[in-house]
C-alpha cells in the first residue's frame, strides 16, 4: 500500500475508508479492513463538505446504494435492488434503535430528520445483515451513529434557505455537570416547497417538520458508561395522486394530507470487563402517530405504532484468533388503525 505522501487521491480515500471504524458489521467495533462485509462508512467531514441537509441526501454519497426522491417528502432507498418507497428489506437504525415502520412497511424518512451536525458517522452494509440484525436486514443495514455529548459542547446555530428548501435551521447547546456527566439539547426546523409536475401543476407535496431532543452521557466508573437520549417531532406533508377510496372500490384523484408526530427515548448501559470483553444492555421506547386525510372523500385514517425493545449483548475473546458475540433481544410492537 502506498504511503499518504505519494498516494493518489483515490488511493488516499480508499486507505481512509479501510481504516474507518465500523460497528454494524459484527456488533463489535473494528476497522473496515478487518470486516468480511461490503461496508462503507460516511464520516462527519464528508457529510459537512457535501452540503447536504438531510440523511437521505447524505446517503446518495454511498456507492452501491439506490437513493431515489419520489416527491418532496418521500424517499425510496435500498440496496441490491428491490427499491421502493416501502423498502422492507433494508434495516435502518439510529444509534442502534430500529426505525422500521411495520404498518407502512418501510422507513418514513421525513420523520427521521436527524441533526446532521450531531452525526459522527453513517455505517452502510450493502448485503445481508440478517444474521446480526434480523429479518429486515436482508438487503442491507444503515446505522446512523450520533456523537457523544462530550463531543458537542458549547453553542451551535445553523440556518439557511432557498427556493426549494425554503428554510432550515438548528440550535444546539451542550455542557458538562459534575465533571463526569455530559449533555446536549437541540432543536431543528425545516420547511420544503412543493414540487411541480410536468403540467406545471402543484404537487401538493410540500412539508415542514419541528424536531427536538437531548442526549446525556455519564461515566459511572472507568468501566461503566450510561447513555440516555430521546427525540420528539411534529410535522405535516401531503401529496396529490390517484388512490383507492376506503369507502368505495374505485380510484379517485385525491389531495392527501398527512400529519405526523412521535417521540422516542433510549437508555444504554455498557460495561467493559477487559480490553477484549464486555457487555451492554439497551432499552428503548418509540411511538409514531400518522394521520392521513383524503380531501376528495372527506375521510381520514390515523395510525399509532408503539415499539418496546430490550437488547442484551455480550462479547469476549475465546482464543487469540477468535472473538465471540452473543445476545438476547425482545421487541414488542403494538399498532392501531383508527378510521379505516
């Protein structure tokens, strides 16, 4: 391998990618060079320099990933084909929290408006990760990993606007308590204009979103770390399309209005036994509420999904050449549809 002093730009980028740290491939942090999977890591510097304003846009930088913008507020993202708005064969996580919507059968990207300045890296596995992460990881895994609270100290304010992305702004503040407790809180707002059809008609797909959250990291001892974080959001969007009326077996042209809201809270405890062994316990609760209204038929459907998840992981070195990772997990999803 050439040294960085005489390497070409492509060789340097490949070298930096091979040296990147990844967790999603084996549930243990290791270099990309040591993994047996097709892994790509998108780091904070690449995200910042690209000028993107959302996670779906950032994923366009990942080779081998199919990213399509269906309208102003809907994205179709997948790997290894089978791309669709309802891409149920791709697992998406944020800090290890699964954001798959079981009723929608995919990921509602407009409700995952992560503050990009807080993202440490985005890990993408192009290929099956089902052995590690379950059935939705048939074609790949996307894991958005945010920074620790100690890396986001002080005040950060960002703002911008334009013709399509009419307004986007975020505010973050981080601090320290008692020397071993770091925290941050943030607020983010975004508003996007509707797209135009070929006929110059309005697409009715404009959308806006309000989101806020926090993260607290604490080192209880030199071997125990605890994280508590959460988010809450609320927004609205829409679209114009032919749709099946819920009160008649016919297709009608409808202006579809969508109001979405939700929140989550995640707690994680990590204990290090040695440099090569340790275990972690993660618990989270997630709720999403989606209300869809059909103007032409004067009806609405409200969907409520609540997810409860417990995950335990243990890893240790069995021999000098073999590491073992095992775990247990329980997930309960309760969904309710009103007005259908």
